[in-house]
C-alpha cells in the first residue's frame, strides 16, 4: 500500500502565474540572455529567490515553476556563449561527485517507486540539481564573481528581512499575495515569517548560513554598508522564523569564525570532538544523538522528533540501505517527516546517495583545509577560505534539522560552486606541482 504522505502527480492542476511574476520572469530571462556574462548571476539569483516557487506554468500535466525556467534560460545562455565547462575548463573531483550524487538520487528513487509520475518528478529534481549547480559553476569564474554573488545574496536577504518583519507586524506575507504559497504561517501561536521561501525554516536557514560570507564581505572593506545591512538582515531572518534549527546554524557560523585563532590546531580539535562524543555515548543513558531532544531555543521546537528520526534511521538500516524506503512512516509518530537532510537522502536514495552526499561535504572541507595550509602566512587568503569553511560548517549543522527543497537549494549549489574557484585562485601563486596535486586537470588546462 502506498504511504498516505506520498503522492505523485499532484500540485496545482492549472497555471499559477501572477502578472507581476510573469513580467519579472520575462525580464529576468531577457537579462540572462543579453547581459555580459559577469552580470548574468544577478538577475538569475534575484529571480530564483524573490519569485515564490509556487508560481508555476502547467503544460501537458508537467509543472514548470519559475525557478526551473530560470535554470533552463541559464543553461541556454551558457551553451550559446560556449561556456560549456565551469571555471574555464577546470572540472574537478567535487564536480564529478556532485553529478554522481544527483544521478544516483534520480535512478535509485525512480527504482524505489517504479511509477511514471515519480520518474517525472525525479527528472525535474535532477534538472534542478544538475542544472542549478552547473549554471552556478559556469557563471562563477573568479573571485570577483564570488564577491558579486555574495552581494546579490545580501540584497536578497535585505528584501526578505523587511518582508519578514512586516509579517510579524501584520501577520501577512507580501509574497503570499502573489499566490502559490500561504499568506501567513502560524504555529503554537507564533507568527513564523517565511518571506519568499516555501517554508519558514528554510527562510531562516538562508539567513543563518549566509552570515559568515557577509562577515567576509565586510572584512574585505569594499562593501561595508551593504555587508552590515546584510548581516542585520540575516539576523532578522534567523530570528523571525522562530526555529531552533536556524538559531543553531547561526551560532555555528559564529563559532566557526571564532575558531580562526586556532586554525593551526584543527586536527587536534577535530579528534578531541570525536573522543568527546564517543565518551558521551559510553556514559549517557541514551545514545549521543539523543542530545538533540534537549535542544529547544524557541519553546515550540520538534527536537524530540529530530532525535527519533536519527534513531530510527540507524535502527532500520536494513530497510533503506539498498534502494531507500517509502515505509518510514510506519517507524513511529511523524517518522514520515524527514526533517533532516542526511536522513532524507538515505531514505530517498539509499546508502549510495547518502555516502555521495557525505563525500561532497567531506571533499569540500578537505579542499578548503588543504588550500588554507598552502597559503599559510597570507592572512587575506587564509581568512577568505576560513569564512567559506565556517559557512560550510553552518550548513552541516543546519542539515540536522531541515532538508533543502525550495529556493535554498540553489544557495547551497552556489556556495558549492564557490569552493573550486576559491581554492584555485587562493593557490594560484603556488608552484604548478601543488596546483596539480589540488586539481589533476590543471596540466591539461595549462597545456590548452
């Protein structure tokens, strides 16, 4: 029997496209096509994040939300401009792992359900993932592109923060007026602001994980006013959604930045954390992951649910390791709600997809750490790489409380696109042999 919480072929049966959204979409597509390459990222990001995902065009039963149309326009621009490979030809290991992860999810989840509707949905998700990631990789070519992208994200945060504050005052979401999303979100008597995002917790997570990047933008010294406003906006977004996950992710970014003076001792610190967790697991009455059930920063958090989700995920390993599972709803109360990115990929894509996702994070940390050691002594480059690492740590923490499924996934893809470019540029003055060690395709690129 098909679980009641899973239905494919749903969504709006008709097109939901507000006239203002239609104009904005057409304008964005036009700008993507005709602006110089370095500015294309701006209309792409503004359209992806400020147009609600519920705005959709339905054709022959297939849903094309505005985000997907923007991605297709970006891919078309890249093909037309002969930007057929990211960062001037430097495909690296992380690109390949990401492609394997997205493909694995598509294949395994389609095999799990064996339904044409599920395959259609997974095809759309594959387009979002591969298209979204590689459009960002094509458009982010150098450090200036990274800076420009962060500025755009800061503006998006400012717009959302103003609207989320207005939600707290009026209990009405301005973006909800456009259609395709609820006009307000109230839980446990509190207004949980969501801005242009599909749910409140992803809105807050966007602001929380953006903080370290905005701190770097401020420290760079060229965009002080925008970075300060962006930091304030990120804080507002993190707070007004009233979710413990976002507050913890916000704190994780700050903690990551505060470890800067100890950057030469991170190996010892990492092993110390591992030993501490193992020790706690041995002496606690419950497993070490049961610590999650004690985290409630808002008075209405589903912390016990997060703990039980991980606990059941581990206990039912045999149910999901091969092709994932669609029966997790039978594991216990609300176990159908996979509000954990790691668990969600395991349940939907099996062990292969789960391991590949962990590999993306592991590889990202490894490349940032290796690059920081290579440029040791150059505090400007070290600090930039460190801020990227703090941002990655903030994402890693947020994954324990939420799955990225709306616009925030494109922010995650953009951030991942920063890493290969940042590592290559930071070590550009290092000997070619070191470049080759970091990026095996370096010699091929140099020869060309």
